[in-house]
């Protein structure tokens, strides 16, 4: 057994070749499963009578979503109707188009296996994603397998682990072993990172239903080991999203991340001081933390410092210093940085321009290259500091 074999229901199935096959558990997408590694099947659905099939067809044709789903299953397994993948896919699609999560997942599997439809891994993932957002545990597990194997999406073990965790929480028995094995493969830091990713998924509401309370729950899980999770959780406390507004708790979280020399945490502390959250505003203290964050490559901190120096907030008006921070932000791709620097350039005196040139030289930048870069909105390459 290799490290990438995942046990399911007492048998070992290579995870690199598995997809969830409807309600039957895990099955390889290609080839035959060795008998010794065959997945455990769930009990078959009760045999339908002719009268029940006739009723299903009538209801399905009149748009009953449950009947469409059950009729699709009947055609897929040949339950009192001729087995037909094409008709199974047809009725799954009708139910899926009405938002039936089971049908969406089943249709995804049909696309993954090329049964009744042309094989299309990307289309399979699209249907899994729809079903997963509706809370379907099988679809969540399938999302995990897709990311693990790189089927229809780029291979990403961390994202796979996050989906396995979600599937486990939603009640997927198949996810239990996948979670254990993924955690072993990901190492000690893998779990907090997955918790953070799930929190982000809930906060953004793209792959999962938007839920601030769920985002907070998962950020809390990650916060002890992940500084970004602490910053995200602090933002929730600052904005009162998913939790009551609590500036004191937010400050504790941001300071904890900042003590790890984590630039977003330093920016967060600066933000709290600048805006006086829970205490009196202190622009000088804010600028100190923004400088630390900027030194760590934090672009928002660079932009804020540029604004503060250009307006004299918390320190004297210093256009060369402001222009320097806008230049640093522009090097990192900040969209408005060049525009702000160009506006300042027009206001700067000859002495201020000389001061700016000296600051650039002290930081080992070529002033001529910097001027050309800052004046050309289409310049593709930003100048870097010269070597000693």
C-alpha cells in the first residue's frame, strides 16, 4: 500500500484513480476493480413495480424533481426499465436544472465517467460544485477527489483536504479515511491551512453558501497555528461579521500575528491605531506599524503610507517620502500607485525632486529608471535595486 492509497469501508482503493460513483461509494474511473479491492456497496434500492414506474414517468414528465431524480436512478441501474445511461443522464439533468443536489452530483459522475454523455472532467467538477454548495456530502467528497487527482481542476492537495473535511462534517463516511490520510500527507501545518481555506470559502460565498458565522468558526479553528487566520478573524471582529464587534479581541489577534513578524498582522495593528478602534487614534503609532508591514512587502501598507505622507497625517508633509512609497507599491502592481505618484510629481519642487533622487540612490535604485517607470503607465518591468 502506497502513501497515496486511501482506505474506504475496510478496503484499500488507490485515491489517484477514484471517483464517487453515485450512492455506491468509491469506484475507479477506468478499468476493473480487483475483487480484493472492490468497494462496499450500499443496499440496492427496492425493486419498482410497473405501476410505480408508470407513476414516476408521469410525475417526471410534469416536472416533479424528485420523480425525475428517481427515474434517472431507475434507468441507470435498470430497475424495472431497460438500463440506459443516456436516459439516466437525461432525467438527472432535468432534476439538476431544478436544483436537485443529488442529481447534480450524479450528473457530474456521469460526465466524469463518460456514461450517457461525452466524458468531460471540467463539466463533472462544475456539477459537483453546484451540488456541494447545496450541502451534498458526496459532491464535497468528489470535489476533494477531483483536486487530489487533478481531474478537471489543477491538482491541489490542500484544497482536496479542505473538501474532504467539509464532506466529513456533512456526513460522508468515505471522507473519514480520506481526511486521516490527507492530514498525514499534509503534515502538522496542513490542518490549520485547510481550516483557513474553508473559512475563506464561507466568507466569500463562491463554492459554499456565504456564511459569516461559519467563516468565523473555521477561522477560530485555524487561528492558533495560522497568523493569516488571526488577521481574518480580527477583521470579522472589527466589522462585526459573524460575531459581535469587539475591537479589543481584534487587537489581541492582530498583535499576536504581528509578533511573528507577519506583515498583514503588522498592517492590522497599524489600521487599528490609525482609526482609533477601541482607543484614541494615533497616526504616528500607525505609521510605525505600516512601515514594518511595508518592509515585509505589504502593498496596502505602502499605499497608506504614501497617502499619509502626501497629506501630512501623523507626520509632516513629505512628498518625496510619499512618492517613494507609491513607487514601492507600483513595483508590486498596485493599480493606482503610479497615478498618485505622478500627481505628486507635479507638485514637487526642485529640492524635493533632488531629495527623492537621493532617497532612491540610498535604497540602491537608479533614479532615471524609476522616473521612466513611474511616468509610463504601460511599462512592463519595474526597476529593482542594484547589487552592492
